[in-house]
């Protein structure tokens, strides 16, 4: 059977306690996590920074966290890579995934 060849790659994600930078992550998945959620929570400082960087899909909340919508792909995702990698939000820095 050819079905195993058609199997989509599956990833398991975890949210690390502390941000971890480095290009060893995010090299091969093409930004799967950057389009697998409806939105990500961001702080007020991150809201302002992303706004300066041209974000159009920000949600300002009076109560609760502000958000960047990433459903159907984050607007900063370009050819499978984060266009604002050095300035990406904390939650993006703490998210890590591996193929299962
Ligand atoms: S800001 Fe960058 S790392 Fe975060 S979801 Fe968007 S493309 Fe991905």
C-alpha cells in the first residue's frame, strides 16, 4: 500500500518555560506552528512593536490578552520562515515542536 507515503507529517508542540533562540529550530517545518492556531497572545509592548512592523491582524482587548491572528498563516510568515524572527513575540520564542 502507498498510504504511508501519503501520510502528512505530524508535529508535537510544547510551550517552553523560557524563550529559546537559535536557528536550529524552525528550519524544516515551513512554519507549521505559524498557521496551525487561530491566534497567539501578545503583551501590550509586543502589540505596539508588531503594529510598528506593519501588522494588520492585531486584536486589541480591553480585558484579557491582546492577540495576533495567525489562522490561515501569520502575516509575517514568508516562504516558510518568520520575516520578523528577531522581533517575534515571546510565545513564538517559547514554542517548540518536533515531528512525531
Ligand atoms: S511572528 Fe513569526 S514566529 Fe510568530 S507566528 Fe508569526 S511568523 Fe510565526
